[in-house]
C-alpha cells in the first residue's frame, strides 16, 4: 500500500499489505476441549485436548447445505449431554415473528434425518420472545418431552437461525406406574427434607400444587416422570421436583427463592433473572495466590450470600449463591450446618468439598470488584453465574462454556473446575484452588456476556487472543506474570503454567504451538502466550489500571473472528500469516481509539514497542508497520520501550518527520540485561541521501547505551523513515528507544 499525502496525519499510521487492510468488527468466543462425558463440548485446555467429535459425512453435507441457504451461517456443535446436536446462529440468538411457528415446524420436518428429529414427536409453541423468536416444545402424544426443545428464528418467512436440543435416546424407558397423588406425596416428602436440612420449618402454607406428566430426556431414552411444582405464599419459595413415575425416585429438583437482594439467572423469568434472599456466613478462603500455594486459609465473614438455600438440582448436590457466583459441588454434600455455618471437617472427600465452593465464590467476587474498578463500568456478569467445583477427573482442567447449564438447565453460560483429589488422594489437587485460573475463566465469561470475546474454531488465532486476554486480566489482578503457579506446585513436571515474560516470540512460538497441536493449527494456549506476553509488556510500561482500561475501551475496534481479517478459513498452510494478521489487527484496534478516549503518544509508543518486541509486527519480515508522526508528538519526541526476545531478531520503528529536522536517537538496554543494542536509520523510500549523518555514534556503559546526534532528515516534505534495532553478538533483553527531533 502506498503512502497517502502526508499533509494531515494522525499520531499513529499503518502501512499494510493490501490484503490485510480490513475493518475490525465485533464478535464473540469461548475457551474450550472435550474432556468429560458430563460436559461433552469443546473446552478450555490446560493440558492436551481430545479431538472434537466429528459429524458423519451425511451430516456434514446437510449442514453445509443449510449454511448455503441461511442468511447467517449456522454453526454446528455437540452439546451437553453427549449426543445432542446444537445449531446456533453465530453463537447467539437474535430476535424471531409470530408466524415463525409454522416455519419452525416445517424446518424440523424437512431436516428430520439430519437433526435426529423423530417423526412421532409433535411440535407445539411454548412461548414467543422478541417478536420473531419461537420457542417450541416437543411432545410424544400429549406428553411434553422435558429437556428437548427448539428455538427457531425467522424474518419475513425466512429461517435465519435455530437452536435445537434433541435427546440421543428416543425409546420410552417404562410406563407411568405411579399416580399423580402419589407423586405429589413423594415430592412433599423431599421438599420437607430439603427444608429440614437447612434448619427451616417443615410446616409451610403451600399454595395449590401443579402436577403434570412428562418425559425427561436423557441420553439413554425418555424417562416417564411427574413434574410437581409447589409454591409457598408466606415464604415466597417455589420448588419444581421431577419424580420418576416408575418407582417414585427423585430425579431432579429446581428451587427458586423469590425475595432478597441477589440476582439468580433463570431463563423462564421476565428479564432473565430472579431475586434471592441474602445474608452472611463464616467461611475459610485463600486471600492471595501466596496463601493458596502455602495452603494458608483465612476464616472470614462472607457477605451477600444466599444462606441455607437447598440445591436447585439433585438433592444430594449442595450449592452456595453469592452476588456473582452460584457455586455447585459435584461431589454432593450440603455446604451448611443447621446453624447456617459452612461445613468443614478432617481430610475426606466430604470434608473438603465446601472449601472449594466458598473459596471460588470469594475469588470471583474479589476479581469482579477489581475489574469493575479498573474499567469503571458495570460488568455484564453482574449476576450469580453458575460455577461447578469438584468435577472428578484425571485431568487438571477448567473451562467456561456458553451452553445450557447441564445440572438443571436453568440458564446458559457456566464455569467448571476439575478435581483430581480422588486420583491423587490429596485435597489440594484441585484446579479451583488456583486463583489465577478462576480469574482466567471468569474473564472468558465476562467478555462472552459483554459480547466482546473472540470466536473461532479450535486453535484458530482468534482463540489464541482470547486466551492471551484472559491470562492478562487474571495476572494483572494478581500482580504476577505467570499463570498456573499453584497448579505447577500440585502437578510438578507437567509444565502447566504459562510464563508471559519469557522468550515467547512470533513466529517461533507459533511454529512450536503447531508441533503440539492435534488440529494442525497453532495450539491456542501456546500461541496465545505470544499475545499475552505482548499485553504484559504493555502493562509493565503503561501501568496495570491504564492498560486494562485501554483494552476495554478498544475491544470494540478489534477483530473478533478470523473472517474479520480476511481469513474465513484457517489452515496449516496459512496459519502463520493468519496469526500475524489477527494479532496485528488487535494492536491496530488498541491504537485506533476515538478522540473521546485519547491515547497518549508514550502509550502508543509502548504498544508499538511491545508488539515489535514479540515479533508479529514492525519487523523486517512482517507485513505491517506502525508509524508515528514526530510532528504531532509533544516536543517532537517518541519513546518505544521494547525488547530483543530472540537472538538475531530485529525490530523496526517507523516515523514521519519534516525535511531538515536534526534527529537524535538514544538506544538504552536495561541494566544487567546483557543486551548490547545497535540501530540503523534509513528513508523508507530507499533513497540513500534521505538521512545524512553529521556525527558518529557514541557507545557508553560497556555498549549498553548507544546515542547518535545530528542525523539530518532530507526526504522532501514530510518524509517517512525506518529505524531498525537489534542486539549485537546475539545479545537479548529489554531496551528503550528514544527518537527526538
């Protein structure tokens, strides 16, 4: 791309290859890899991932046909539980018309084989939302199939998107042997047991109950059951219990507390939230990463808790609700004693469960407060987000998923943490006890609900940015540069941690990430270390709070999926170019803040310097060169703090300056770093007379500092110049470049 007339130029300008000159737009993403049968979707991976479940050739062909006809392409994913097929409109559901009902039925009928839709199931309209969205329920005869549903979006008779939850098992697993009155009696026994466990009175003035027959969709098949719904007038409590119609067993419980000050997400409530009662309770937590690594828990009074609330899912699975975290215990113990104190005990699976619940809740609350203060904005996750602790596993892993919460399906979007206690017989072998990982996952959730996350297929560069951004916010909160220190302590030798101040550099790290990937693309967490290291480099020069604010303010100007930068499909052959382009476009977004959100010249210089140091722009090999305008800089001075990360790597800094300026350049390596830097200056045009030296370079402090004055700039008008920095004799380390005209 040629340079335009430089009469009026912004402080920062970009020269790019024509094919990379794209506009950044909004998008979304997660953090993901298939690990457990309970949560069978792509997940965040700290270690290795299994390959994503493949669709059959017939399904692939059919889905491609749907894509070709849809206004917004469908994306297909495996959902939880295993075997359900989800079709999403770009990962989100926009608004769909009342006459979408018939279109939705036709859609299901036309694609029955592809979607696994059984012709014996009937489709009825459960409710409408947003004017153009039809929520459909599925029935076998006149009995609703709970857990199987469809949402179809339609605009002017055209299907624009769909989300379907269809059970893998279609067989009816037995008959209705229990009567409705017997089911009601069993449900009341269970409600009284639930209330007794939290010390509440058993004698409640219940309103008229509602009992209805249903089939509960499971992967094994359709379980005949009764859904018993009861509501207390005086206590404003509501319960929904699923009673097995074959033998009276309790299948599932949903509990709603409808008074208080907290907010709990529920998709069936107006506005998407219900309130809950709050109080305070005593609990032990890790107050810092240092305390977590030492195992030193502190007893605190924790506020804004919904104390004594029984589990909304299985009766054996206790949970704790706070303003920002709805924490669940997958092992299945009640977290409260009769006096509303958190239960703790000696080492046992039961004894240590609730420490993790309460500790995660505390970490989320503290991290939320940190981000809220840093960006000076309310967060989109200002509600009680479901979080599951103690998922028994042999893999130290955690993830955020935007899919339906599998334990009771009351909302979409949740976080899960795996626990290796049963494998290692050590309660500390628990991913939820690493505050950095908790904050990392919460960042993914926050950005997803904010509509600011970065979407893509597994290991695409957009997802690497997603990982780097989550690492950055977690580490900034903890004032650290290494994520996963706690997990490294617990699982030595596995190399779980990610150091964002080591020698990660493009393209070397990206190539190494391809070598450990199962997709052929650069593994997203390893590749994300390059971008995360760049962000930490900026933080070290600009400051933590300011960098966090720059990121949040500039996210709308970043690309959020690969198509935004001209790479609708990333392959092993174009992965390096796609990574460079996406990373560089994010930097462009940081530098492109609008006038109402000013970016200082020194801040821009630090951003460019950090990106150049990590190698994905402003190098002799890169396709993008960010330029500064010395004429618009205060006192015509620009500083670029940067670093030589890899021996032999070069950074290139470009600028505009008026003809006749006398330039001085100072290049100073950091003390004790070992770097002995040097530079060359030339006109971008290649004109050998564009720069005239009137004085020699001066090297001081054993070659750590080099300075040259009297560099006469002779390009006509407002000329363009490039200054190339390298470490002599293979030396590496941080430095600061000062250009003064």
